[in-house]
């Protein structure tokens, strides 16, 4: 198992490094002059040239890339914002917990609701309840999260005045963002759970358990569900990452001061250090999420356990 964890940790390094290089390259060739963004339209040519020289903007691409990689990976410094002059790292560390809170609660809601819906649909295959459940799941998979968020705001904030439309505060401020951010994940999780359960339910050992008179509840939750968990865990891990990505627009719609709102504003203002820093932080978060997913998979999947247990025994011999 240690070898498995080490292998996944090592894979994070080229992933984050590749994202960092790609992001820097896009920002380097993107139109716009950082010096003009910082000093504004009233700056003279001499002032602009002096600032470019002091910031190293006149240096070649490879030199600037090497300097940026050293700055990020050796000093964990993403620079300062062009528009506010505040350290990007300090802003991200303040906003990241809100983004993670939104993502974690969204995936919890999707798992708590999606898996039972999928199991219920699988155990009532080709019945009215199955069609109704899958219709709801299909709608959840098809409706864009940002559009659903706007609908929720119009109905529950402006029409009914039940929940706040924007900002952060008590739990009432988080209900609409979490519902809108988890709606698509619920649909995808329900469809995956139904598909996985149907595949397992028709297996020979499940038929044998039913023939021996094992109660339906025990057949589903003690025999079928543990063997159907592996694809559900994979879906949950990928949806967790998607919840963070989808939360970018949700944060903007509900004015949540998280990484997503920070990133969208930076894109609009061409604030390149903020864009680069936000994307790198999100890439690191995604990598950690997928690492945790792989660890859960390794703990559940007997094939992975036996693979690494067998390799360790061979080494001992």
C-alpha cells in the first residue's frame, strides 16, 4: 500500500508542473500589457518601460518561465495582484476554505441522495418508480448548474423570499449554492449507482443468495452494494473535482468570496498573477481529491490489495 500511495504522490508532481507551465504560457501569449493594467491609461511610455524592466517583462519566455516556476515551487509565491497589489497567496488561503466547504457539502449531498435513488431504481427496474427516478436523474445531468442556480434565486429569493440571494453568513446563505452545485452530481451519481447495482444484482452469487432465502435487504446492502461501490467511488471522486470547477460560476452568481469568484473577477480584469495562482491552487486541490479517491479505491478494491500484497511478498522472498 505504501508503494501505491507513493506512486500516486509522484504522479501529482508532473500534473501540477504541467498545469503551471501551460497556465503561464497562455498568460504570456495572451493579449494585454501587464504594465498598462497596473499603471492605467494615464501612464507615459517611460513609466511603462521602467515598470516592464523592473518586473522582468522584457525578458525572454524561457527565462521568465524558469523564474516563475522557481518562485512558485521553491518559495510558494504567486506574486501580487495587478489591480489590488495584495499577495495572491494570502487572498487564496483566505478564500480556499469557502470553496472547499461548498465543494465538500455539494458532494456529500450528491452521494447521500444520488446513491439511494440509484439503488431504489435498480431494485424496481422497469417500474414506474424506476422511470421517475431516472427522469429526475437525467434532468439533473442535463441542466447546467449556473442556469439552475439562477432559477433557484428567482424562485426562492426574489419570489418567495425564503433564502438570501447572495453573500455569506449563516447556513441559510449556503442552501441555494449547495443545491444548485450538487444537482447535476446527484443525477450522475444516481445513474451510476443504478447501472452498478443492476450489473451486480444479476450476478450468479446474488441469484444464489436469493435462492437460499436471504432477505432482500441483506441481499442488497450486504452482498450487492459492497461489490457495486467501486464505480460509485470513482464517480464520486470525479464529481468532487467537478463540484469545485462548477462552483466557480456558482460562487459568482451568489457572490461568495471564494476562489471561483476571485478567478472570474481576475479574468475580467486581466489580472494574470491571480489567474495563474487560482488555477494552480485548483489543480493541486483536484490532484489531492483524486489521490484520496485512489486511496479509498485501494481500501475497497480487493484486486488492488492483492496486487500490492503480492508484490511485497515477492520482494520478501
